[in-house]
C-alpha cells in the first residue's frame, strides 16, 4: 500500500510539473488560433528559441537564471512581432493548407538555423544553486526546481487569467475571439490586437520553453518533437479558451507520466487513445465553441 501511494504521489507531482510547462507554452497558441483563425504549427519554434536564448545567456555570459528567463520572454516576444508583421499577417486570409505549409516551412528553417548556430547537441540546463536539491514537506520530499516550476506556473496562469478576464485588453480579446466582425464594427483595432496577442503568446511559449528546459530538452528538433503535444493541449482544451487548455494539459501531463511509469512498453498508446476518444466525443474540445 505504501509503495502504491508513493508511486501515485510521484506520478501526480511530476505529471503536474510537466502539465504546467505544456500549458504555459500552449495557451498562447490556443488564444491566437481562436482569435486569428491561423493554423500556426510553428508555435513550438518560439518555445525552442526561448530555451536557446535563456541557456545561452546563462552558460556563455553568466546571466542569472531569473534575468535570463525574462530576457528570453522579451526577446522572443519582440522577434515574434517582426515575424507577425512581415510574414504571418500576409496569410491571415489565406486557406488552411497555405497556412499549414507556411508554418511547417518555418519549422524546417528554424531547425536548420538552430543546428547551424548552436549545433546538434541538446543545450545544457544549469539549475541555479538555490533551486537544487529537495524540499521536505514532512510526508515526502520533492525536487526543489520542479516545485518552483509548479508555483511559478500557477502564478503565470493566475496573471494570465486576470489579464484576460479583468482588463480592457482581455475584454477586447474575448470579443474578437467570439465575433471578429462585430468587434471591428465596435471600433476595436483587431490588427493591433492580433499583433499584441501573438507577441504575448509567443513570449509565454519562450518563457515556458526556458523554464521547462529541465523537462523538455532544448535541441534543434524541439519544435517537431513536441508539436503533437502542444496541438493536443489546444485541440482537446478548445480554441480560444483559457481554462480548456489547462484541463487538457493536466490530463496530458499526468496521463503521459503515468503511462511512462506504469506501462513503458506501450509508450503513450493509452494516452493517445484517450485523447482520440475525447475528440470523438467533443470534436470542438472540452471547452471549445461550436
């Protein structure tokens, strides 16, 4: 019984840490796809770039972890604005096939550029001294860094929820997601809104990619390797939703961790089967709107 409880708590804790990273990276994709209607399969590129910027600043220049993570968020958000204005905005009214081919091209180009700049090996994530070791909670000890990761992620989620639900900017985003034409008729500058939302989503992806580099290794294939997980969070949660991807990330993170621990020989078979069942039951996602 004690062994079962220990395994259960371990799966729950590590699955929660994994889920928080998936959510922070994917929630921006959910909002931007719901707002813009743009099939951006290259969202993982921003998470990858965030990880590379953060690890480079830490390993090469000795920048402290917190400042390096903040710099990654800002740098990728600014870069995404340039990319959105120069490239993405030209395809907003294009068909889904053109958008998919375009974003896949972005992935392949990023893989080549990252491999040329940083090499083929994964980037080393150096956990800060104060976040190493374990924290004793009395009944169980947990890794300090992953505990920190969970706490910070919940803080980001709370800030994002307040920003979307309690600010004028959030009201405009929700209005544009529900009915873009009506929002435009009310005087909302949806072009500017698209750019700001895209930058925020890309910055959050970079933040999650950097903070989660200890869980999802930063390497040139990052955007390809984890694309399916980001899309699963968005599709199961529902486009344009904040809480939907959170629930989906919890299901995916804890479910994937449980499958790897309990039935490693089957890989993620049961997880993918469950996700397919959910989408057959709710094609628009758990919290998606028809």
